[in-house]
C-alpha cells in the first residue's frame, strides 16, 4: 500500500486501498493454488512479472465483482502492474525481459476501458506505449 497513492485515489478512505491491495493479493494466492504449473503455457499465461494473461483476466472479473458484492470501489492496478512488468513504468526494471503481450491479449484483457479501472496516475498514453512496444516486437 502506498499512502500518497491512497490519498489521491480514495481521499481519506485508506481502508479502500487496503481492500484493493487485499483483492490484488488474493488473485495471486488463487493462481498459486489452482493454476497448473506443469502446463506448457504456464510461462506465457502467468508471465515473469506475475501480471500476465491469467492475472489480467481474473483481475478484470474481480474488479467488476467486488464493487457489486461489497459495495465499495477497488483499484487493482492491472494496467500499472503490467506496465511495470514490461519496464514502461518509472522505477521498474521490467521483469518480462523483452517479452510483451500480444495484440490479442490487449483485446481479451479489455484495456480499451482501462481508464475506468486503472490507478489515477496511469494515462491512456501509457497503454499506447505498451501497445507500440508490442507491435514493434511482433514486426518481422
């Protein structure tokens, strides 16, 4: 939890950041417990930074379900986490080591509405930079 970000995202309601962080971590615990580590696609779906296809798909669903179930907003940091894994966020080394998501991943992960569920400091320009990096990696 980052206090400065909490105050910007939720005002004085720090408990909402606790809930958001808890849900983010619950996704990790669920994937560690139930995802098949022996699957040949594990590396591609989980990704080196932990915010790959599995996290994104589950995070999208959880981000929609938690507000309905608990009646409070959550910010799971899906876009920010993926940008950090890709080395496009300031201060992050990029754990994906040059591997970037496919164009299909962006469609499946529904980043077109990323501004609605992303952290406040993540702009559409960040997502565009990640898409450009993806496209440059896929050029032949």
